[in-house]
């Protein structure tokens, strides 16, 4: 079996774009992958064009060999765009192998460790009393783990360019509403929050110290992650569990956080970290440090499927990020077959490969449009993370 074509599709899905990769072979089997650097789809497509020259003619079943060749082939190893496109290619190769052997991908990864793949819900931002009802509704629908985002006064979660994010006001609102949620939902609800790298270590410590009595399940990405020493400092100031790693683009980025005991949940992104091949290696490292995987999954159906197969075959898996709106609002014309949840969990997929189908004929209805995350600022005018 040989690779005959490598195709990249930057497509508009919902409010932003996705980067879909399709790899075709001379035996009529194709595989699908997805790259995860949202807002940089054209850059990923350019990298894929470089990779195409190395991929055509290769046996797609040599997955580890191809991974090493793509990651190291330019001499300048790694980088987020490189890793995202390696991820997309790698996921597509596992899809091909599963279809060729007529088994789901999780079977190739060692077989199932569980019967279902549980997910956590994100009811919304902690910015007003309406979040209390949203949380009640989520619990009534069967969701046990609720992950919230920090709100801003008089501003919704997405905001707009130039919106002001006041971290101290956001912390005050989050502490207040998390306290109300704990009282309202009781001790069995697993509450958590994602700060999206918006806080400084001092601000993060202030928040964590104020909510320790609420027994949060985790605080996600409270500060930027380039420097593990900053997390080491923060760890000395709080005992709240951390969920870290959604921006990491290799196993090497995870290494210091695992070796130094700085993460409690690994927010691994299969579409950014190097695909299923790299994810399995990181999962093994996590197991040796008693760290559970909680994959980052805000993208499309291919990302979701890759995460589900990884979770199915990984013993140290906790919960998968998933937005119920993906089931309701996904474009059926471009993704006619995807994996779907039942009562907040995914059943084990049974179709060969990933179990996702992609319709190229629908692409004219989903033309690429430039998109970038909102650009926010702090009260004094300095730039802050979205």
C-alpha cells in the first residue's frame, strides 16, 4: 500500500475554521486527520505542502517511521505548526490502518480499557446569576463534571476586540458564583474552572487560596505555560489540582511538568501534540506519575474521534472535554457520519478506523474565512490572553 495523495482543507465550520487533512492510497483507502492551531489554518496547509513531497509513495502503515521523518526532516525539529500538521497526518494514518485491518483505531492502540468514554460539560462563564440555572440544567441532564470559564462583568465569554478583562473583578465574580454553585449543587458535583492563561502567578494564587474550601476538581491553565518554574512557584502557594498542557506541542514540553509534579491532569491535545503516536507515549509517562489524561477537545468531529479512541485504550484517562452543541450543530453535509454521545458519554466506536466520514463535495458551502481570537486588554490597556 502506498500514499498517492495528500490533501489539506481549511474550511469554515461554525464560528471559526478547521483544518482537515485527507490522505489517499493506491488501494482505495483514505484517512482523515485534523490540525489544531485555530486561526492558523493557512500556515498548517503550507506546512502540509512541504510534507506532501515526503509522504507520496510511502507505505502509510509505517506510522512511527513517518512521524520521525516529518518531525525531524527539516533539521529544525518541532514547533507548533509542524506538530499540528504532524498530528493531522498521524491521525489520518491510524485511520487508514484501522480501515485496512477492518478494526476501530482503539483496537490498534491496545484494546479497550473501558466500556464508555465519559465527558465533562462547559455550561458557560461565571459572570451572572443565569449560570446557576445552566449548571442545574447540566446536572439534570446527567453531567457530573462541570467546567466553567471566568466571566467579566457585563461581557459575554467571547467578547470582542478591545474588550477589557479585569482579572481581580473576574476572580471576585468566580469565587462568589462557585460558592453559590457548591451550595446549590452539593458536595458531589465536580466543579472546575478554565482561566485560559489569563492570570499572573500572584493572581492565580489569590484565586486558588480563596476557593480551596470549595474542593474544586481542578483549575485549568491559570497562568501561561512556557516556564515550568512559574508553575512550581504557584504550586507552593496552593493545593488546588491543576489541569495543564493544552498548548504543549511535544512530549518534551510535558516532561518537566510531569517530572516535577506540577500537573494533576494532562490536558493533552491530540491534534497539536503530535497525533495518536505522540499521545500514547505521553500517556505512558503520565501513568508512571499517576497523572490522568483529560484531553483538550474544542475542535471538530475528527479531533473528537481521535480523542475517543485514545481514551478508550488508555487506562489513566479521566474525562474528555466535549461541547453538546457539537452533536446538535455540526454540519451534516460536510461530516455525514461522526461519533455521538449518549447521556454525556461516548460508547465504544465499532466502525473501522476513526468512524468519521468527510464529504468533499460540500466544501463550496464552507469556504475558509479569516478568523482570529478576540483581542482583549487589561484595565490599563495592556494586552491579555483571551
